[in-house]
């Protein structure tokens, strides 16, 4: 099929060539051989196997399909960034009027515009940039890291290493401080005041299962009562004493109301509900309910942080208002508590002085 000449052929020659090509495709005739002795595949189309007229190949060949770019290409080569070639001492014709370099003009100059260009001063002529024309191969054109300098990442690595070293040193210092504090505490604690380790372990392991109405359990919770402490329902065995609910393990009333408060072990659950943070939480809940009823968008369960913030603001505003009212009253009527001691005559409303009045009630002033 790969015929070198494109000379005129008769009808008989074309018929014979066609029969020969069909025989080669069927494997009945040997394949055509090029000038190097290599067989040419008979299934190659004519537009690929036939050489153009300007190649002037006399023998059948596929050399016209070879890559005619004989220049070597590189995968790793890249432009030399910031490289300079030559620096002139005087301005040259055709150079940049701003900096004096020959490799660019004034429009593409990246140097700061000078007040008077190098064309007129002939001073501080910028060196010429190194212009390269690199032809990269298929991999080189698609390499994202081609031309990257790994040394430029050194400062980032040094920064992270410094942070890691500082963190390790800080953790070591904290561990040493904890060990010192632990040793000091162990040295100061007396043997009699220490709690038995077995009791502490047993206290940590005491758990109970919380049953639900649907069966199963919701998990384990810790029972915070130490086994050495007496149970609440054993403090007062009187039948008419405070009621103990075995399901919730609660005793709301005081089982020993006549006992000294300093010696009581349990004063009832109502005491804990009406003191400390429980009382503050109750006041916060009451405020959120009242504010919601008045039309404010406050809900204790939906947005507890918002409700607490609004309650604190209202509480501060209320205190400021009471203080302002108190200051106004004191400014108008005075503060008797801040003055000197009241005379005993006015305090008790009587004295040893004799005063006489007439029938009308006027005071009689005696002369002499």
C-alpha cells in the first residue's frame, strides 16, 4: 500500500494493485517492506501510509509519520526566576525609558516610576532580565510543582518546629509543677486524716441502674452517699416523722426539727431547694415564665443562656432603680442615720425642765 511514487497508472495497474492489497490484508501475500527492512501493516489507511508529494520518498516508508521535532525537551527544566544577564552603565537606544533595561519597554516595566527616567539621567541603569524559551514535554506542562523551590518552605517548617518545642517544654513544666504540688500535699497530710483507699475505690464503684417506664434502662448514675453515713429514713424511726419516698429516695421535711442545726446530718430536701443555686434557678425560672406571659420572646428551656442574660440585666436595672429612689428620698428628707446622736431629751420625749401653758395652749414665758 505504501507506494512511493504517485505517477500515472493505467486501469490494469490499478486493478492489480487493488488485488495485491486485498491479498496482503487477507494474509495471502507477504506484507510490504520499507527501506529499513521493516514490514508495513497492510491495514494502515492510505491517508497515513502515502507520503506527501513534497517529501520525495522513492521507496515505501513511514518516515513521514515520525516526529520531526528533533530538539530535546525536558520535564524538570524551568525559568530562572530573578536572574540578570548584563547591566549597562549608560542608556542604550531602544531600552526602557524608566529603568534602562533592554528586555522590556516602558509600558511593561515593573519598577517604580522614577521622577526622571534613566533615559535622561544615565544613572542606576537596571540590569537586563534573563529571557528563556523552554519547551516542556507532556509531563512537564502538567506538573503543578515544576519550578518550585523546596527551600522556600524552610521558614514555615522552622516556625512549626519552634511552636512544637515550646509546647513540649510547657507541658514538661506543667507536669513538674503538678508533681511538686502532689509531693507537698502528700507531705502535709497526716496519716490520721487520710481516707482508706479501699473505701474510695468502693465509693467510686457504687452505681445503680435507672429504670424507665418502657423497660430497659437509661444508663448508670453514681450514688453519692457514703456507706458509713446513716440513711435518712433511719434518723428518726417515729411513724409520724418526715415522710420518706423510697422510689425517689427523697425526704422533703426535716426528720429532726428539734436538733441543733450544727449537729444535723440531714435537714430535708426542702432546705436544699430553698438555698444556694437552687433558689437562684427557681427565681430565674419564675422570671422567664412571667416575661413570656407578658409577650417577651424568652423561654427557659429553649434558650437558657438568653433567659439568664435577660434576668441579670433586669436584676441590675432593678437594683439601680431602687438605689436611685433611695438617693432621691435621702436628698429630699435627709438621712437621720448619718447625723449625730439624737439627744436623750428628744429620744425619750421628756426632760426635767418645767414649762407652763395658758388656757388657750400658748406657752407662758416667765421673765427674770
